[in-house]
C-alpha cells in the first residue's frame, strides 16, 4: 500500500510485527486515509520501529510515552488520523499510567499494542503480560505473579472500544483495526503478535489452536457491557474480535470543540486545547 516505506524491517524473519503492521496499513487505507493525513507515534521496543517502516508522518517517542504524544498531536491537529503503536512492555509496564488516562480521555485515535508477552528488543525478559510460570534467562522460575490483563484495565478506565486480534489472521486483524479506526473515540486493539525468537510458549500454533473468534458467535453482542466483562475476565480462553464497543461514544476532541488544526486558527488555539497540551507536556 501507499503506507509502506522503502525501509526494510530489521525484525526477525517470522516476527508477528510484520502481520500487525500490514493490518494497520490496510485498515488505514480502507478507511480512506493516506500518508499525508496520518501520524504514527511509536514507543520503544521491537514494535517501536514501526514508524520507520510505514510511510506517513511519524514520531518515535520515548519508552512508555507514545500515548501522551499521540493525544497531543490529535489535540493540536484533529484533522490527522493518529495511530499509536507499541508493545506490551512499553504500554503495560512503564506506560501503564498513560494508558489508563488515554483510555479515559477518549480522544479519537487508535492504539495498537503488539503483545508478544516478552521484551524482545532487550533479548527476552518477562513482560507484564508474560505467564506466571514463563521461564526466561532472567526469570528461571518464571515471574511468579499474575499477568496484567490489559483489556480489563481498559474496561475499568471507561474504554469505549476494546478489541483483540491475532497478527497471523491477516484479514480478521485488519478488519478489527479498521473498526478501531472508525470508532469515534479511543480504539484500543491488543494484538497477539508472536516473538519467534524469545517466546516459545505463546507461539503461532498456540494462538491458532486456542483463539475463539467472537465474530463467529451470533449470540455475542459487543455493545453488551456484561457479556464483554465476562469475556474480558475469562482467564481460561483467548479471544479475538471486537470485545466491547460503546456506540454512544463521542470523542473528547468532538465534545470539546477541538476540530481545527491549531496552526489554522488565526486568534490562537481554544483554551481547552491549550490546557490539554499543557497537561501532557
Ligand atoms: Fe520480533 Fe521477537 Fe525478533 Fe523482536 S526479538 S523482532 S519481537 S521476533
């Protein structure tokens, strides 16, 4: 697509991040966006390189801080399609505070987390989403603590769009990210994106065999908060699909009149927008 840059990814062959990125590019193209109106903000980690591999405006932020930058970009120029990308280490460890507040802010943007349940770039330490008994070189007996449930955090923070996908299920993944882009508010997608080099437990085969697709369940209604809560708190199964969507959602930028590029406002930006930017920087 137009969104592919001419840089060759240095991800390990077979890394789930290839599929995650392809789906993001497809979702952006399918929603009528182009590189000129798209801004990617990336965190730190293997996933953080994505802004180089995609052809759009991009900023490679500091560790765990991609979300507030994305919120600031959207506040300053709501005409841009803002997509923030990061990993589970970046987003759910050092960045978890920003995650909660970005969710509750409900800015009209998309957050894609490449969740491989490990720190890949630093060579295989357990991450916030690693299993309790996941053995690594730095945790020979496993982390010995329950993993973070990012979907539950998002629901508790008042999330209006919560989804999960699998990088290898290309069409479904792109479709789910597309729905997140189309949502009026903070579209959050946790993507199972296997690390083939350091994680031999949460593999392609594991996800292929265990994923339950909510899109194939006629009884499942993502607008039903109680049903969504049951799925999110079910630790026995792995799910993909749009898990929760509040169809009444109105994004922060819409409800606060942030509709114009600040650079185009002759008398200066609305005070509301400036307050928001000050809060983040
Ligand atoms: Fe992907 Fe893991 Fe390699 Fe990083 S270390 S590029 S996450 S396979």
